[in-house]
C-alpha cells in the first residue's frame, strides 16, 4: 500500500556491505579464536594458554603462549618475559620477547628488553632498547647475554 511498485526496467538498489574493521594477524593465516584482555584488566602473575591473545590491559609476571600469537595492543602495558610463536608489540613491554617464528615491534610500540627470534621487525618509529638475537629456528631457545 505504501510502497511504490518498481518496474522491471528500474534498477533495484542493493544494500551496501558495511566495512569491517581490520583484523589482527592470525598465527596460521586463517581465522582463529582470540582471547582479549581488556584495558580494565590487571594481572600480577603468570599467564599462559593455547589461543591467540590480545592484551590491552596490564600484566606483571610471565606470558607463555608457545604455539600462538600474542599481541600487545596500544593500551597494553606489560612487565614480563613473553614466550610465544609470534609477538606483535603496539603498546609497552618491559621484558624479553621470545618468538619461535618472529617478533614485530610496531610504530606505536615501545620495548625495553631483548628480542630473540629467527625474524625481528622494527617498524619505522618503533622504540626499542635492548639486544636482538636472530638465531635460526631450532628446538632450543637461548637466552641473550645481558648487557
């Protein structure tokens, strides 16, 4: 009753798809589950698990996600050694980064500690203070010498 009938010659408008926000990198390149520790979360102690994790809060202890990706978001503040498959730093980390595949410090990232991984990426503008050990991938991780 209220709708004007459309003829076959009139173009029909299609709903436009909404833009989706950019996703965080997954460890295997396929969509995966990702745990999120929000900005209001503060943990003192060891954190470990078997999922990719995005940290936007504060952690003081040790982080171990050996088969997964750890992302320290821009609001994340971490004082811990991080052991994982891949680590992305967009916030602040005080501690050593151990990546079985790679360590990436983004432009907004700040790291005070050592990075040990076969591939280490420091984006232009990243703040990094420490040593880098780009050892070939082997079953054994070596702790870098302290300076």
